[in-house]
């Protein structure tokens, strides 16, 4: 392996299974057909991957191709919501989240993530008590029509999509799990970086259930709450707004 062909990330203070979860996620996404770097080595303190020749430009055709590729990935389904392999340990950035396998999306998304994360923000004084009331008021009906547990990247912001010199999109740094496919689409809209052609091509290939735009807020709550815990600041306002909007 050379610096030209491999990329290594290390971290002396990595929490338990931090790099293992990245490696597992890349493997699962790759097996489902996503374009991901190959894992060459993984340890408690680091991970080595094939280097992606990034630096390419986004084009209309490339964005449309990525939309179709994401739709194809979302056709991969599992039996339960949450972890891809039964291991509940997971991280969004440095923030631990609970991916215990669950029989319903409401338990997985709301009971194990939205409510506990909101409660932690309130206990830290980053959100007020009304945010917790909003979180606890959410129900399965706020998550849209029931769909099979879908394999998602789980942390799909623009920085976790690389465009290579041929204009192809690669996925990196996943928090892969089974959820609602709108989880990825909502995350993509949170910080920008994806053109309208991505969403149009996706919807042409794999139409979304009615009302998906109104559900963006509920599926942005978890990443926003994580950002409150990790960075504070203005994310608290965004998270509070998302919780209120999610209630409808």
C-alpha cells in the first residue's frame, strides 16, 4: 500500500467499535451495490481504505446517475429497523446513537433516538423543556406510510459523498442501518450540496409516498440533535424548529 493507493485514518482516543462500525457499514453498502472504497485494514485505532481519486466536477448526468444509484441502494431491505448486523453501537460523528434492532420504525427512530437525544440536550441546558414535550408527542403516524426497513447510508451529507475524476459518486463514512429511506433524503437537504437533479432522478426511479416533504423535519431531528450535542450554537434553534415542525 502506498499513499497514492490507500488512505488511512487513525485516532488514539477512538470510542469502542468506532472504526469497526465504519468498516461494517462500508461492507454492507458495497454488497448492496453502492460505490464505496474497499476496506484494507481496520483496528481499534484506525482504518485503511482504497484511496478514491476524488476532485471531479458534479455534472447533470453525474447527479442523475447518483439519484438512480441511491434509489437502487434503497431497494435493499432488512427484517428489522436499526443495526445491519445486530450490533447496537453506532456513531453520528462522535455522538453515540442507539441502533438496537426494533420491530417498528417508531421505536427505532423516536423512542431510541429522538427522545433520548432531546432529553440529553435538555439536561445539558441546550434545549428547553418544550423541546422534550415535542419529541415525546411524536408518533409512528408522523413517520409516514409503513415501508420495509430500508438500508440507508445514515449520515448522507455532502461531505460523505465523493465525486471522482470520472464524475462518479462514492459513499464514505456511513452510519449504515435499516430505517426509512427518507432518512437519507432529509439529511441530504439539511446542509445542501446535492442538486435538484439528484432528487428528480431518484423520484423518477423510486417514487416517494405522498407527504414526504412534510416529513423532512422529522427525519432531520436526529442529525440536528447530534449537532446540538457536539457543537451547540445555532443548531439548538434548528433542532427546536424541526421538532415543532415534525409535530405538524
